[in-house]
C-alpha cells in the first residue's frame, strides 16, 4: 500500500494555536468583549477573515469591510511578532520523528494549512525541507471545512484521496478531510473532533506501520 500524508500546521506540527488565541483575544478585548476557550476551538482551522467574522458576531459588533481588513491586519501583526520569535523548540512532540520516519520510507508529505504565515513558521522551525508540496492559505480560496486544501495537496503529491491520511487538530479540518474522502487522525479528543478515524494527543505514538494499516482498513 502506498500512502501519502497531509499535515495541518498550527496545533499539529507546531505550537502556534496558542498564539492565534492570544492575538484574537487581545483584539476582542480591545473591542470591549471576550470569548471563551470553547469558542476558540471553533476558530481552529478557520481562515483569518472568517475567524474575524465569527469573533465580531460573538461580540455583537458590526464593522465595514475596510474596518475588518484593518482589524485582521492588526491581529496578524501581533501574531507575526510572536511567530517571529519561534524556534525549533516549538515543534510539537513526535513531529520531527514522524516526519523523518515518513521521509526514510519514501512516503510523500504535504502541508494542508489555512495559514498565510506557513512559510515563516516552517522556516523558523526548520521544517520546510520535509515537504513535497505546500498548500496553505495563499493557495486556496475556500476555508476548511471545505476540502479544497486537502484535495489540492493530494493532487500535488499525485496521490489518490483513498491513500491520503490527514493530521488535524481542528474540527473544521476533520470535516474537510472527511469531505475529501481521506482518512483523518485527530490530534485531540473525540469530543472536540467528531468523525476522525483515530485520536492522539500528539504525533509521538504514531508509526508508519500504523498509518499503512489505517489506510488498508479504510479500503476493506
Ligand atoms: C489555521 C489556524 O491553521 O490558520 C487558524 O488554525 C488561523 O486559527 C488560520 O486563523 C489562518 O492563519 P493566518 O496565519 O493566515 O492568520
Ligand atoms: Mg490546526
């Protein structure tokens, strides 16, 4: 069985989900309201503008398109300040070992992220060289849960959807993988990520053999 792996970035390979949360929280606070950690879960995997729309809606705040552009840019400037200081130490447990094991076996690897900052993050964390294809927020027009990002990733890897495994920490991302007809490993819990094939707290317990077995069992 040939498999191909498509990794989400924020919250799967690197510990940036917390920076997104801090920056959005600061923006909401500056507008005079707050949102909960449960609400923050709903933002994961969702692109920048759509996230802003959800947050403004929670705060019952209405803004013009031009104002929204400014707010999104402000949030991103805070976020970029944080990721600019990142290093390899913020690569999540198990990520490096799994990427190395996949590479050693000749398994193709793609990035499937909503972020427009993926280039900077991959560079700061020294992960860029692992990827055979990169599909990020600059390359897609629709946000997860739409499957576009993963379908494009599979295309660039020349892989059939049935051979792809997606790694996701976001409910929207798990939905996108399901919509793409791909196997999906949830980094998190079944409560937060309904519909994934398997769940792990991080990538450290995942083996190449286990991934091959997952794809085989989905086929049968
Ligand atoms: C996703 C994050 O990976 O990227 C979301 O889970 C974020 O929280 C989205 O909104 C877009 O990121 P960026 O870096 O383009 O603002
Ligand atoms: Mg994520």
